[in-house]
């Protein structure tokens, strides 16, 4: 699926450009489980069935904004999804700015370097 606006049309507006502050946020999310959980808009919706169930809560824009501001990223209505949540589809509300947090590297290749984070961001749609 993909990101759609409230009328069901595919979103072509949520475009942002990779920068070192987003790279830092990715690395911190990879290395700090609490930060990752707090940063994700829907940390508890980890299965397709749970994601597609009725009654999904609204994102906590304030909490996500504050965490991104700590990393030097200033966004009014951020929504941070996992790659799986992106694939399951998300309907934007108003001026949501959607980011997808790249998956953490496998433990066998667990190198949390700036270059690895930049590469993950490039290969992840809407990558932070």
C-alpha cells in the first residue's frame, strides 16, 4: 500500500530531504529502545491485523515533535512509522509529515555508523 490523504488519493506531498539530524535520530532509535518506542507513532501496532483493526488512535504529534526537536528536526505534525506499517498503508490527516524509521541492522551486522544510517535512509521510502 502507501501513504494516502484523507480523500484516498496517493500522497505526493510528504517529501523531505535526508540530513545529519535525521541520521542522528535513526542511530539513536537503533541504539535506544525507549527513544525508538517513544518516537514511533504506533509502537504497539506490530501486526497487520492490529494495524488494520478499527479504532486506531491518533498519533501523539506533540511527543514525536519533542523527540525530533531534541535531534534538531523541527516538524509540526510528524508521524513516524515502521517499514511494515508503511506497507500496510497510512491515511494522512491534514498536514501530517510522514517518516519511516528504517529497520535496525541485524545483530550480525550491527554497525550503527553514520554511513549505515545514511544508506538505510536512502533505501527506505520516506526514510527519516
